[in-house]
C-alpha cells in the first residue's frame, strides 16, 4: 500500500479567497482572447468510471490537457497569453499605440528587437517559446540542468534559445531575473515574487479557461456539480486560476480543493500545516518536474491560503501508477500522461486503498470528483 501525506484544513476554517488577485473581468477578457486564437478547441473532460468504482464514489471526471494547442500541456493557456500582453505593453510604451494580436501575427516593426525570457521546468518555457514565435519576438528559456532533453528540444522547436542553469527551479528563477535585468529582456514568469506580480496574474487569468471549459463540459453531460477537485500545485499558478474560477462560478457550492505535490516539494502542504507561507528545501528527487517547486508564488499563496481544503504529498510510485493506469485504459479512457500530468489521477488511485484518508476527505458514495491531466508524456 502506498503512503500519502495529507495536510487538511478544518471545514470550519473555510473562507473566501483573497481579493484582488484574480479579477473576474480580466479573466473573462483572457478567455475570450485565447478562444479567438487559431487552433483553439476545448480539451476533453472524460468520465473515468473505472476509477470511480475503485474509489467508491459517484463519478470521477478528468480534464485532459495533453492535446492543448498541439503543445502537450495546459501551459499554453497562460504563457503565450502573457507573452502577447507583455509585447503589447512594451510596444505601447515605445510607440504610444497598442497592437492587436492579429497585428503582431502579421508582423510588427518593433517585435523583432524584443527578447522575452523565462525560467521553466519545461512546459511553461515551451508555451512562452510558442507565444514568442506566434507574435514575432526572440525568446530565451532557462532550464534547470537536470531538465529532460525532450523538453529542451520541444522548446527549441519553436525557435527559442535554451540555457541550462545549475541547481533547482527556484534558483533558476533568480538567475533569469538577473539576466533579464542585465540584457534588457522582458520576463514572462509564472512565479510571482516581490515586485513581480502583473504577469503571473495574467497567466493565472489564462488558466481560468481550463476551469470554464470543465464546467461547460460537466453541464453538457448533465452532471451534478463536483464535490471535490484535485489540482496540481507547483508554484500555485494553475491552482489559483482553476480553483479561483470554480470558487467564483460556484460560490458556496464550490468543490473541496485538494492540492497534489511531490513528496519533498510540498510547499503548499507545509504552508497549510504551519498556517503561513513555508519553503520546501531541495533536493526534491522527483520526476514531477513541473511540480518541483519549493517556494509558492506569493500571490498564489495569498489567494489559496483561505481556499485550499487540503494538500497531498505524493511519493514517486503514485504518479507512476497513475500514468500506467491511464495508458492502459482500465480507468475509463486511454490517455498518455507524464509524471506531473498523472499526479492527480495517481493520488486518487492511491486513495482507493486508503479508506481512512478517504473518510477524512469526504470521498464517499455521493462524491463527484474532478482531476486534471495536465500534460502528456515527453521523451
């Protein structure tokens, strides 16, 4: 039996999310812009009846992001949108006129002289690289030295330059910030820190489209509202966008939100237990590279602190079991998922053998559970 580490908030302590982090009007604008892009289509929300049966719940619904814009992950919703906004801001600052996305795609005289940069574990960097190619600017992506080669190649396929940096992801973020300041580049990071919050907010706004699509798909399927939503944490941008939209759309009827994290990179679980933002120190020793962050984004923690109902820290065997079960098709759909992508499904699969934790989480016969398959398998 696989062990999980559960950090649980008392239901009596549930409260409203932080104000001013996720503006519903700005999020609606982001969703409209992304829906207008060529190649856009909603990714599927699939019923995993085999997993629901194993868990003893009414239903499990999985949002499968492995086909998003042909990039293999949800990240294209945030990073490319933030590249667009950053270019529009910079060109307006230089020329006094704000170009549209269509104008940038046709070619703009200023964009070729602009470089955007970011730190990434892989998928965010590819999204930024793709957005840079779409809108006509140069791109440099900094990766941790142990990032898998397939992710670097995927980023380079969009014309971006990849630079590997020694150490863990959090150190790569600091290195990127220094290089951007030295070279006059635009940082398009999904991690908020002191003095850098506007772009991460935009990325989170883009991620609300994932939640909006999921709610639309559930309504079309005639499903009653979800009672639980398991969402990958990392630095918290995805969780903020998705949980924030569910909270705004569902109000008091919103599902319980449970973050999933690697066993050692569990900054949200630690923060919940201690009641304050806390750091998980590397090395993280995980293949869940997209979730291997020891420091939560500042605005993500501010937003999620009153909103998360729990966090699960996962050993490596959990994602591996989830990925294998998804690929086999025995859960109800055949999906090829990477380590970070399979984490939520792996957590639910592990919970099927842990009745005590299921009771603590309220996973009973009436539960309707949502999970995210955030990426395909690379390499």
